[in-house]
């Protein structure tokens, strides 16, 4: 499905129907859609049924029990999601809005083009998936958290509207909201026939639709009926260097590194045009302001335990007489920890990225001058042999030796979302 979707995105120019002005700074809060596409998550119950369609309900119950999972619990969460999804579609239709509901495998460019507004029904993962294929700043994306007791839904409307979407819709139709712009990362690949690289849908891997032992294997060259541009390996020009912009945008983060976590990632990194630096690490993450409170924060944040230990060492080095077990140190440690962790996050509208070199190797051969920092533009050249460039945990692109990726934030790639007043 990922291949068909992104191949179509490469070849088709996006056509937009919308009800909004293109000028972001002067856009009035007007919400009058005629057509809404609702992108629904696949519940865990649906996931299990999809993976094991040959099992009856009783057989599925016993299979789940053998794995320590609870069938009744899965069914309960599925019904909560379904009920809240129906509240969204019923509210929209009651106002004369034409609605279509799709899941990920049905989320095509044609359906994106058809809609005035895209809505996600699920959690943050569903929101990210829906956002990745919106390539214009005209089309809004609104997220509804359909299972608020199990999903934080940071990117969605407040949880109070999960089962009462009609109240949120009333506010939207009355103009009681503000547009919120979230910057995203554009990815440009350069290298040997990079335009022929097919993405891997990581959800398909979970569903068993692709071989997890070789997710980036080049299947396309095994087909004689494929596009005539695709040559057998022996027929490919040795200097077939190409540059292509991926038809997908990163709202949260990008991960670059070996596909197997136990392997060391080897690459060259340039930040904001500065000199290249060869690095070995557990991979590189690059995130936006939206993603700065997610994976990036969890990689870099200080814990209370670490902060206290650092202050204890500072006390020893400075011959301080303040006891490390005193209330003063406890309060200072808490303030230092919070201040440092808050400094790692920034607003979603800021036109910058933050990068993190994970577990950098520092020895007599390799060094990392700045293992994390902020940047306007980041360029990475792969020296890996089985590496990937993963976007928002949803799509993964082959990124092996010689391939180069340029990451940047451009105003035209910003995603239009809403904040209710």
C-alpha cells in the first residue's frame, strides 16, 4: 500500500478544494466544509482480526489469553473507539457535511484531494499518519481522541470533546477557534537512483504484510512488468545520481540509522552548512517543535536521580557545606531538572529543528562536537549498509551507503490545525 500511495504522490499534482485563504497571518477563523475525510485508527481488536482472519471469536479469545491479553478488554476499547467515531460522523452529517471514513490502507491521494478538511479519529499516531500526506498548507487537519483513557492525544482536540464532538463542531462553525500552524520537515534525497526507492509502511510490517527480516529489500527489480525506468542491477548506470523530494512531510521527527538497533550507525553530518563530521552512534533523530516534547525530550531529559547526583558532585568539587540530603538540595534539584528539560522544548510554529546524536561513540578516532542542538538545515550522508530514514514512525525509506538527505523547514510545508477558544 505504501508503494502505491507514494508512487501516485510522485506522479500526481495535488489539486485543492478549500474554504480558507492562503494568507496564514490574516486567515479568519472560518470553518464551512462541504466534504470531510475522517481517517480512523485500526483498533487493537481490528488489528488482531486482520492478522488472524481465520480464527473465530472464541478461538481469538483463547489465542489472546495464551499471550496474556484480554479479549473482553480489547473489545471494550474497540467499542469505545467506534462509539466516539460515530459521534464525529453523525455530528458532521447533521450539518449537511458529506463524510467519508477510511483507515490507513484506504487513505489515498484521491481521497485527500476530495476533502475540504481531514479529521483523524484515534490518537496522536493516527494524527501523524493523516498529516504526513497533506502537502498543502491550505487543508486543515483536526484530530479527535477516540479513546482518551488510553491515549494522551496531545495533538488532538481536548479530551472533553472525545464523546461530545458536536460541541466542538458548534464552536468550529461559530468561528470560536484559532488556526495553529505546525512546521514540518521536508526531506530531499540525493544519491544513486533514490527516486526508485520504495518506502516501507511500518504498520504493514506489524500486520505481517512484509518481510521483517529484509524490509528494504529491492523487490521492484525482480518484476519484469514494472515501469520501464526500473532496470536490472547490471543495467543501471553507475553514475545515476538523482535528487528527489520525498512526497511526505515529518510533523514529529525523523530517525536515521541502522534498521537493527544492535548495530552501530555510521554516517557524516553537517549542521547549517558547517564542515562534515564523521560519526558513529545509535542513530540520529531530528525533530520539529511539535516533536520536541515527544521522543526527543525523552532521549535528552534529565531525571531527578541524575540531577541530584550531579549536584552531589558539584558540592564535592566546590567544597560546599550544603548536605546533599537537605531540603535545599531537593528543591534546587527539582528546579534545575525542570528548567533544563523545559529548555529542550520549543513551539511548533518556530522555523527550526533540534537534532540528537544517540549514544555517540567518542574515542581516538571518532568524536562528536555537539551531540545535540538546534538547526535550520541538516545534511546527512549515509555510510551504513542496512539503514533507514523513518518518518514519524510510520514510513521508512532505505538510506544506505552514499545516499544523502537534506532536512529543512519551509513555510509552505506548515500544517494547518486548530485551537478551540
